[in-house]
DNA sequence: TCGATTGTTTGATCGAAATCAAAGACCGCT
DNA sequence: AGCGGTCTTTGATTTCGATCAAACAATCGA
C-alpha cells in the first residue's frame, strides 16, 4: 500500500478512525491488488488466507451444494470488508463481479494487528452486525417473498447500495444504475431461475415501473410503486 | 445478577475471559430474568432497549412483512447473545420458544461497558461472524434446497446445536432430542407451509430414517442417510 | 371425564415458478 | 461488416409445494 491517507475509501472503510501512525503500520501490512471480472479471491472450503478491504468494484459471496447449485449470499461494495478473520476455513467463495481493486492483508497479519487495535475491531464488529442484518433481511426474501417481490426488492437494494458508493452513472440520480450482475447471478441471489428473472423484469418494464435500455442498465420510473411491490404481492 | 462465577453459561458466553473483578462490574449491570414460552423480549422495529445472554431455554429471531408473513431468521440457544448492540432499532423480534432464562442488560450500559473491554467486543465479534456464517448457510437452504432437503438439514442442525448445549434427553445421545419448535414454526424457519413440513416428516418416518414418538420428540435412526438427504435430492 | 380448543395429519386441487425448448439480441473478434 | 459464441427473452409444459378442506390427536380446564 502506497499511502492510506490518499485511499478513496479512507473515510468509509474499517480503517477510518485509526491514527495517522497506526495507519502507516497497517498500510505496510497491506498490498493493493487489481482483480479482474470473474476472478475468485477466496475459495469455499479453503483456508481463508487473506482478508481485504474493497477499494473499487463489486464482488459476490457465494456458497454451493455438491451438485453444483449455487446461492449468492452477499454482494460486496467499495469500503466493505471481505474474508473470514479468526477461526477456520472460509465457508464461502468471493468472486469479482466487475473489475475490482482490493487492499489485501494476510489473515494472520490482520488478526495480529486487529488484536492490538480495539478501535479497528469495533468498526469490524459494527460492520459485521450490519451484514448480519442484511443477511437476515435476505432470508425473509428467500423464505417468504414471491418472484415479483424479490425482483423489486433487488432493484431497490441495488439502487441504494450503489448510491452509497457514488457508483451511479449520474451521481445525483439514484434511479439509474448498471447492474453488476447478469441474469443468472440475479437468479442465484434471489433463489430464482434465469427465466423467471427475465420474465419478471420484462413485466416491470411493460408495466412502466422501470426501463431497461440495455442488459445491465436499469432506470427506475416509479420508485413508489416499486417499493409497494417489494413488500406485498 | 447474583454471582457470575456461578453462572451455568460462564465458560461459553461472551463474558468468559473477563477478569474476576471485571465480571463483578458487569454482573452489577445485568439482571437475571425468566421469560415464559411465547413472550417477546425484543420487538421488530422497536428501539432495542436491551441486550442479553441466554442462560437457559431457546428463543427465535423473526422478521415479518406487513401482511403477516413471518420468517424465522435465527434460533438462539444457551450461551448465545441476543439483541442489537450499537446503532438503531432492532430489525427483528426475539421471542421465547420455551421458558427461558436471560441475563439482561440495558443496551446503553452494555455498550458503555463493551467499549471499555476490548476482550468482550472481540468475543462478540467472533460470535457475530459465526452467526453470519449460519445465516448464510440458511440462505443457501432457503434459496436452493427442496422441502425434503430442508427438513433433513433442520433435524441435523437441531441435533448438533442442542447437543452443544447438553440439552439432550440422554446426554450421550445426539440422535434423540425434543424440537423446541412446533410445525408452524418449523415452516416459518424453512420457508415452507405447515402441511409440507408435516408431510416431509411423515415421509422420513415411513422411510425409517427417523422416529417421532410424539409431536416434539425426534429420534434419528439413520444419520448417514439423513446427511446425504440434506445435501442432494 | 368430558368437551373445547389447539395443533397435526391426510387428501384433493391449484398455481407459481421450474424445466424444457427454441428463437432472438448482443458482443467480441477477425 | 460478418461470423461465432454467449446471454437473454419468449413459449409450452411440468412439477413441487401452496392452498383449500376435513378428519384426527393431543392438551387443558372445568
């Protein structure tokens, strides 16, 4: 890492709040790394050798069953933390959905540094609690929502999460963004098949709630109706 | 709290590892409380005024949609921690599935104590990471598994989690236990209806994999086949 | 002990999403 | 610009679990 004080996620990542000299020590432990779309940085079942902060790009966290069925259990954005500090093997894979830039630490070096810096662990705890809330919200979606509700929920979630990052095409417009996931991945995230995803998106489009100028780009026309849809059939 | 050093979850709860004098301070902040079956201790959407350690009993964590659909997003056992420290309102309810005993703290008192005791926060972080892993494992179940696989997975999960607690009828027999959930709750946990739960349990029974001497009691006869079932149709 | 209430099982039918199948759109490459 | 591959959409059919309905079993209080 060259210089943490110049880092674009400096104020949002878990390292925010560290003192300048602590930041220098941490910076020396990390190295910046670019990963290309599709590349996996943590393997399900493998010893989680690294942890990292996401500087740029979007990644998926996924788990699978032996017969190949895959479920995406998390989507990770800039300033988020990835990997499984402490304990055992990683129960999931982490794979880049777009080209991404990471600030990578070996797990052991990070664990050691963290154990000496309660402020860092506190930040990580808060983030983990938020991630747990999000996971549970998604359990509600997977357990109880219809296909239409799921798609509506996804679009709104993507809008806000990308918005927090300033990742929107137009910085001022939450209602326009590029999906970092293809149809198959949306299916794997929502517990639906690719065909159902496609049909539901087409339906939202023909109902006028959204526009889909191309495969990835989404324009939300009627946020209110989409929000209603997200919560009730 | 009378005396933490006598607490039955003393060695497993997040307070383990605190020094004797720290434990005395923490003990004075908490109070022991018995909650009866069905009683809710944290309300979805409400300000999470309390956090607690579970001393005895089993509780559910649940979220719901405005129209009444409910999803159980977690099941909590003795030595587990409940409530949402730091931040905002609780996004979920916590309700006792059996009579339970809690060691309750006001959230503010706990937050303050925790901020001065990194060791405690570290324990809480590890636990939260484990809870997150479990939530994601459940997302895989909800998103990708068939009804039969879900039931098999639940029975094995219950067997191991109750086993960790020494809650089994026969302490040496992981293959026999009482379900703390009724059929409706099993459905709400697995994303199934009560009828499907009943049918799948009946099927496992007639296939000889399990016995169901009464509503709550489960005997696992063929753990291996049940394990295979849990992971593939 | 009985009747009421609640929880569970079983049966019949329905429907949302999966699966199977094929056409169409988009992208990168030469 | 044209070709080959991948991704997406659309259509036809099937299936698993939901829903509707009713019988059955367990629990509780009087």
